[in-house]
């Protein structure tokens, strides 16, 4: 009996409504599952996420959410072979599935590590404070908090696992729950992963819901506190973005659409150079990985006019090594498209393109298929040959820049100079990614500055980075994934930038003391707390934000400056030669800035053994006024912020990082230096 996929909504698994849709094996045409596409109460589903999942996630700190993602990543990694076995049904080879499965899990790991960029709090203080008054009693600070809604993710069929995990990793770290709506043809893979996620018990209830059938009507119930993301065709994305509810509620909507990405071969990248070989390798790889079903795949190969024939020959030789067939058959390097429907659309669009840009490699109507013993069938499956088209007049025949065939196809086109290459690349009207193969820095700079306005990411390929490059088609969680124009105008991932998309930014105004209390970050001018005991004798938990220690005074002498120059080796003229100061900013020998900072440390450090384990580093430092011999300096040390650290194992010491504001003033009360230092401080509670 053919299994029916289930939805996970309102805290339980249900088969959905009526009107089942068949999901087919991409290689054999066999029915592998049914998905019911009607009967969803989206108002209740979204309300459940807001009411049950959101409060739980919002109360968690970034560090707690990050550890949750880490645990989930390890759990899914243990189950990955289940997903690989299912993924073959989508036409993907083991290498293709690695991108989807382990790439998705990798996003969980990456975002779990990103927690260290955030405080161990439920909110995030962003950027520098802004002074709003002369007297210093009125200021502002930007603050980000999780939205109170649900992230609705409408995903494409080509990456059913990565597409979900790369998105939920970010919204969960931000503190928002998600409702995932995968594309139906490959929803069986998404369902399998969600089953493991729910079974693990790692996520709080309501943090993740899954709808495997039709999403018709889901946007009717979104509110301004929700976020909607879409991955898929530009045409569908434009329709969703124009949904009345999205407009009326001003719902944040981010779109990542398929685009006509380009790869450009530099004039210097002639046959025999590493750059030429890298170009051919990237084009072949992006044509055949996932059978060309990648939103980042290379659709246009832009090459110097004089090298057009060389590229055509070299690419043909590379593609000739691409065997097509059942993804589990021995020797197969490219599997099938996701299904017969996708294959028919692909062929139709290639035929349209071929009217003016002929096929110079591949056969659209026939391909030798390996793996018939496993049921691979050209007539029932979704197999196709890699296709190379040639557009000798790319400024005349414009379909190459406007029509995308979503599969293993690329169009070669010539250019005469870098300006033409930029123009052709930009004629795609917005792309996710563009590659340039060159070893000439001037060519690279000219191209990047000309093409950057039309691309979300630009990869410059040369021999120096070849061994470690992740390649043209690999979006990375640390970088934004998105692009302007046809690519959707949205951004996904991108480290902290991606997390901020699921948070509300508020400009907080008030007195330094009030903003210190709200943000738990000391603001200059706020009330200070003094204790009899030196702050270095306090454990991490005992230290209070705003706790301050004022040191004794020290008068700087010429001997101090001379001795520091000898010890440090810093004999800059302003410190050691009073006869060389004419025409400078200085009126006499001036103390080294680093002497002032070093002396400040000597003045505020408590030499006794205590909870401070070590000096962790220096974050910020400014020398704001020259210090001459005879100047008397004093230091104020204030607890600015506290960030708890996780124990690596049971034997590790429980500790945290304390950020201290160090302010050095002279006898007039003016600040001569300011810095933020960090110390590692032991916790009193070692459990």
C-alpha cells in the first residue's frame, strides 16, 4: 500500500484532507507516496505557533537556542543514512544528496556556533550607543528582540532538506517558531527529517510545524509580527509578494528566486592556465550537480571572443565524462530531474532557447541511461542529457538573459572587453551569484565594481584559492544568500544579518542609567556601584553591571617615557626626540599611548590571587588626548557587560567573560584614553 505523508501541526501528526497527489520516483516513475493537499486550518496552525511555540523560544537566550541547534544537528547527523536512502528517489546521486543533507545539517552547526556572537540573553544590543545631548543625560541605543509571530517558509522542490534546515536554523536562533511548507514533489524527504526532529524532543512544542500538501490559503492569515520567506520561481514569488495580506499587514517577505547566474572567463585565463581549468570545472559541476536543479547553477558562460572555440571544446570533453542514470547505479555521475513534469518544462524551455541559440553539445530527445537493472527508465523517469547552447550574438538574441531552463544547461556567449563582460553579466537582471576566473587583480576589480549592483555574491576564481574554494554554487551560512531583481531582492542566512531578519529593531531612548538597566550593558554616564572589595575579588555571578573601582593617581615623568621606549622598542620621534616636534600636533615629548594603557592596567589590577583567571583581550582602545610629563592620571574600571561561557566538559572550570570599561583621565578631569578589556572570571557555582 502506498504510504500517505503526514503533516505535523497543532502538536500532532495528521494525514491532512482529501485530493491526494502522487509523488513519483524520479528514475523509475514508481509512485512512492501520496500527499493530501486540502483541509488545512491555517488560521489555527499559525495561531498555535504564535501562542505555544513563540513564548517558549522568546524566553530562551541566544546561547540556549544555539545549544538546542547543536543538539539537533548531532541528532540528525546520526540519522543521515535514512535520508540518503530516501534521497535517491528524487534522482539525486550520493554527491548530490550530500549537498542537501549534510549541507543542511552543516547550517545547524554553523548557526549553533553563531550563538557566541550574541550575548547569553534573549535580546541583542546592536551597534554603538548614540549620544543625544551635550550634558550626557539623554542617549539612544538600538535593541533587537524576537518578533511575536511565526516564520512561514515556502520552499522549493530541489533542496527539500537544506532548504528547510538553512531557514529554520536562523529563525530558531532568533527566537521565532516556524511553519514549513515544502514543495510537494519532494516533500517525503522533508517529512522524514521533521519526523526525526519531533521524535528527538529537542525543540519546544510549537517551535516547528510541517504542511506537506498544498499551501493554498496560508498567507490569508499572516500578520505584521510574522515573517514569510519564499524560494522558487520568480513568477510565483512575485505573486506571493503581491498577496493582499502581505501588503495590508506589511509582513516582512524575503524572496530567493532562480536566476540566470553567469560565469565569466577573464581575458588572461587562456588554455593551460589554472584559471581556464577552474572555469571549465565550475561550469561542468554546476551543470551536472543535482542535475542542474540549483538556484545558483551557472546558466550563462561568458568567454572572450577569441577563446569561444577553446571553451566549447574543453567543456564538451568534460561533459563527455558525465554518465547519466539511476543515482545508485555504479558509475553514474548525474541522476534525473525531480520528475517528469519538471523534465517536460525543461525540454520546452530549451527548445525555445534553441530557436536562435543552437545546441552544440547534448541531445535533448535522447540519452543513454545506466541502471536499468534498478528500474531506471528513460520513458518513465526524468532523465536528460547535459545541454550546451551557443549564442554568438548575445546583445541581439536576448532569450539567454531572460528565460531559464531549470536543469543541466548552459549557454556560451562571447565578449570583447571587460566592459562588455560586465554588461552581459548584468543583463540577467539580477542574480544570486556570478563567478569570474582571472588572475589579474585589475580585471577583477573592474569587473566586481561594475557587476556588484546586479549580484548577491561574486566569486573570483584563481589558482591561489583553488584547493580550498567552496565553489560557485555553494551558499554559505556566514554569507548572505540572495540577490537583486530577478533573484528576488531578498537575503537569507548571512550570520548575524540573517538572524536580525526575524527580530524587531527598536531605537531605545532614555538616560544612561535607564538604558544600562534595560540592556544590561553599562552606558557611559550611568550610575555606578562601588564596593569595598576590589572587583577582581568578586566571582562572575557577584559582579554587577556598573560596578566601579577608582584607582590611585600617578604623575607621568620623562623617565617613564624613556623607560617604556627602551622596553617596548617604540622610538617614534614624538616620544624620544623633543627637537623634532616643529610642525607637529605636539608641544613636547608625549607619552606612548600603550604606556598609558599599560600603566592603567598596573593601577587597576589587584595582584592577589582571586576569581580572575586571565586577561582575555582588548576589544576597543582610543587615545583621546596627549599626555605630557607632569600630567597626573587616574583610572576608573567599570563592569560593562557579562557573558557566561559553556563548560567544554565536566572537568572544565565554570566561568564567564567580563567586559570592563577602562577610562583614564588627567588632573583636569578630561579623558585621555578609553578602552574595553576582557577578563575570564571564575564562577562561584561550579556545577
